[in-house]
C-alpha cells in the first residue's frame, strides 16, 4: 500500500527537494505552492500533510485549523524556519506536530511512518 503525502510550501526548492526525498522512500507525493492551491486542488485524501507555516496568504496553521474545523483529522506536520513561541501551543491544540527547518531526513520519515499507522 502506497502512502500519499501532500506537501504545502511556497518555496519551490523546498517542495522539489522534499518531493525527491520522499519519492526515494517510495511515497507518492503531491505538492502545492500555497494553502489556497491545496484547497482548490484537493483530490484523493492524503495519508499525511507536510505544511510550511509561513506562506503568503493563508498560513500553514490557518490551513490546518480550517481543515480541523471541517472535520478533517489527516495527520499533519507543520514546519517552520522561524521562531515563534505562540505557534507550538496553537499547533498542539489541534493535534499538529511542529518541527523547525531543516527537518532531519530520518525524523521526517519516522513521523510519516507513524502517521501512516495512526
């Protein structure tokens, strides 16, 4: 059974490198340049989401809060390159793991495997 991972990040290089990494582990990957594009392009439900926090328009946390309000409990990992102490409690409230970039490869793959089994 193939694991479907959706990446939502406005940085082309991050999306491309993360896609290549995950595909090398055998994951099926879709990527989206913004939260709004993800919402418009939503197809089959992914097994997990990798979401950047700081994007133009809707932030990663705004997207995940929106999904949770719609009843979508897809496991999500939010990534950020900036330090913001208000993010962690807000992410924890909706059941989202927060990691700081760069996320180590082994940690990312371990989280996806755990999310897949949840």
